[in-house]
C-alpha cells in the first residue's frame, strides 16, 4: 500500500543528541544511546516502533499511520515517563526525504514542531526534531537520532 517507512523495519542502534535546554539559546548537548525495534502493519500503511533509552530510564513508542485520502502520514509519539500521547505531526516523503509538521506546546509556549527523516540507506537513517516558537521564521534543531541497523 505505502512503502515510505519500509526502510525502518527491523532493529537499530541509535545515537541520540539532544539539547539540554530547548528554546533557551542553549548550545549544550547531551549524547546517549538507544535501541529501536520497528515493524509494519496494514500492508505498509502503518508502522510501529519501540525505543529503549537504557541510560535515561525510559522508553518511547511511535505510531505512524498513512492517510490514503489525504496522502500523508500522521506520526504520534508517547514516552513511558509521561504516558501522554503527544500531538501528531503530518507530512510526506519527497525524493527520499520525509518532512512532517505539527503544533504543540513546550513548557506552556505554543510551538510548531518539525520532524525530518533523511540520509536513508539500507543500513542507516537520520531523524531530526526542531521547534519554532515564532511562526516558522526560525527553527531550533533540538534532537537528532542517527540510526544504524543492527546485524
């Protein structure tokens, strides 16, 4: 049905880089490992993954669903710390790069959120998250995940 996220099926070692303080002008990054396992369903129109952050003490899960009428993906994230499903981001892949946008809040401030999937190969992929608090005039990338397929 849809093969955009087929590259993500399987098990991954992930190197995370995350800003310690977001939307504060900080340039202090932390780096930590994680392991993700992903599988598809609905003949490619659904993708689920669980990611374990062993040094952080929590897990996360992502649900991706393809809307065949709007021809776009909806991506939902939840982590075991809060147990709250975050607002979705929506988007598509063009020329091997996926870009997704949504509205959310960061510490009470309305933000625009952007996820980007890029540098996709059979054994690697890069995910980036960025926030904008000024109506998309500027973006702050605050989390990256460099995926390497597990043998």
